[in-house]
C-alpha cells in the first residue's frame, strides 16, 4: 500500500502537467472589455440589514422590498463564484418616497436610508476590490424627483427647463429639454447646475473609490455637458469607466456620444436582435451578427459595448421565452452563450441566472430568490471561465463561418489563438463540415464547454452538435503519441522499480 502511495506521488506532477491545456496567448493586462458585469437593482436583490426595513411592503411591486447595500456585500462571493468581475448598482442616492428604484433623486450627497449609509458603500467597494471586482454606480444627471426641494425654490427656477413633455422624439432640442414622465428636467446649460453635478460625481469617486458610472438618459442631456463631465471625473481616477445609456436602435445615433468622452454604451440594437433570436428555436443568427458588422463601422472600439438580454427597463428574457412556449432555462443558456462568446461586455441582470420571470416594469423587478435550481448558474460559471481564459473571446476577430436556419459557427482569432464557437439554435441535431486545412496543417478542435475532440476525417472537420446546445472549441496541434509523456512514465516506473529493488535488498541485509 505504501509503495502505491509513493508511485502516485511520483506520477502526480507528470499527470498534472500533461493534462493542462496549453494557453496559446499570454495573459495580458485586464481592460474594461475583459469585464463581465452583474447588474443589481439594490432594493430587489438581498436584505442584509433588517433595521432599515421601514415602509417595506413586498406585496406592492412599487414599494420597497428590503434589499440594501449590505445585502450586496454579503453576496459578493456568490457573484464572484459565477465569474463576474464587476457589478453595476441602480442609483443609491437618497430618493423621495417609493423611489425604490433610485431614479427619483432627492439628495445627491446622501445614501438612500433604505439602502444604508455612505460607510456601507465604502465597505462594499473595499470588499469588492478585495475580490478583484469593480463597482459601477448608476448616475442620473438629467432629472430629479418629482418633489425635489430645488423645484420649489424660486431662486433655482433657472436650474430647470420649462415644464413640457416631449412631443416630437425626432427633435433633439425637445429630447434634451423636455420632461420625462413629469420629472423636473435639469438645465445643464446653467453653469451652477453643471458645476454641482460634476462636483458631486467627483466627490463620490473620492469618497468611495468606485470604478465607474453608468450614465442614465444620456441623449436627454447636451453633449457639451458630457464633454466637461467626462473630462472632470476622469481626472479623479485613472481608468474610470463611463458606460452610457442611449436608448436608440440606430448605432449611428448612439455612437455620436463617443465624441462627448463617454467610453462605451449599452447596445440596444443588439439587445433587440439577441432577445428575439434566442427566445425561440429555429431562428437565424444572422441578425445579431449584422449588428456587430454595423458596430464595427460606427464605433472606434465596439468591443466596449455593453451587451445584454434583458434589464430593469425591459420584460424579462424568461417571459419572452415563455410567451414562445419555450423552456426558459435552455433559452437563457443559449442567449448567454452568444453574449459571452461574441464581442462586447456581457451585462447580466440579477435573476437571469435563475431564469427569473417578469413582465413590464415593475414586474421585471421581482425579489431575487437564492434557493432555486443551479443549472443556469453552473452554466454561467463555465462561460465566464472560458471568457476569462481565452483572450480570443474578448479581443479576437469575429467572423461567421456558417449560418443556416439557426445553426452557426463563429471564428474568433487573437494573435496565435483561434477559437471556434458553435451555437445550435435549432430543434434538431446539426452536423457542419469544414475544410480540414482551414486552420492549418495537423490541427484539431478541442471542445471545452462540451468535452470533444474533432480531427479532420477525409479532409473535413465534422462539427456535430445536439439541438439547443453550444460548444466552444480551441484550435490546437493534433496530438498523436505523446512521446515526452510516455518517456516520463517509463522513467517513473524504472525509478519506482529501482526503489523497490533497493528496499528489498536493504531489508535482506538487515535481517
């Protein structure tokens, strides 16, 4: 028995060495396009402090439900374990009554008391940074709450645009000056307003060490303001990230705000196509891919776009799948497969990992449930691991090799690493033939999401995939007999035999 243990110890280093995949590309410095963002509506995520649970009514979808900043901190390990490298929180500033969502600001310098304190925010950021997780806060500069004290102050009348709803959404002037849902619209052309908003934005960075802002309602604020805002906040912290919300389906319109110093934008055109394509089977993947081709034409760095399948402003992806009489877990896995393997920064709305259901606002903001099936969670972990380990999935080219009726093969290439992504979005098993020399001589495809090895047969790779499945293959050198491995085994066995021989000889001599 002791001899077997010794043999196992001798073999272990060799077995480990030869079982690990070869990393084709050296690990480079992490950039924002390498991140994976988990988006949290603070009030609906996790209750960490019951002492701030006043005016909580979980039966009212428009009331506070008890989630808070401490609750987010308590779940950082859960978030980390799924592979997320950044979190985005809905606004945490003090809101007026029933402003559970955070978009009705009452005081920019105070934390909403239902959510906690500034010290809770600082602790969250500190704990997140210990886990190598970045923190993005939602920031609203377009408007304030319905009853904000400024709106009652005659001396601050010029802090707001004239009360008027937007009638013509094609008029940029109306879009920037009109009131949305009756919320008092701030006049950023007023230097006092501009200075106040910029100062408070810089203050939160200095006080809490956050890493970025998600900028709400960007198109409703003049570009001149964003230029100054971007320059000032980025002077406070190196690599501070600005992610803009420009709700529009034309990338030409969205991309013009890059000139205002905003780093990236949430990709609404892609959302429309991905959520439609993957919420049912037998749908062509050409439309999502066409969005990528357009993005390349209009954005300086389209890899920074935030990609998503649902959010706090849309119906849940699960609801779309259910409306199409589809299994939401399977559909969610397929949609996330596309997000994690295509260019862009995946943004996953809390609850997506448990296929949480929800219709229009506020039904799409249900309380998170941590006691559900882990099937999608485990799948997200696997996707995140691949995306973290393969630079080609975050920085590589993105080319479609095959697409027919929902079965698609995409090639991602970065430096010496080539990845093949196969997504079968159909209701039947699919087999696709690829030319055997297209990746070079003596190559094979190694499946990582589903274990598989594909070598050329009769001059062709046959990529076979079950219905509603995805696999990610890395192109590696074809392996025949592993001579170094065999030699190493022989050496180990000879050494072990010699060890036994000498041990017996020693025993005989002593006896």
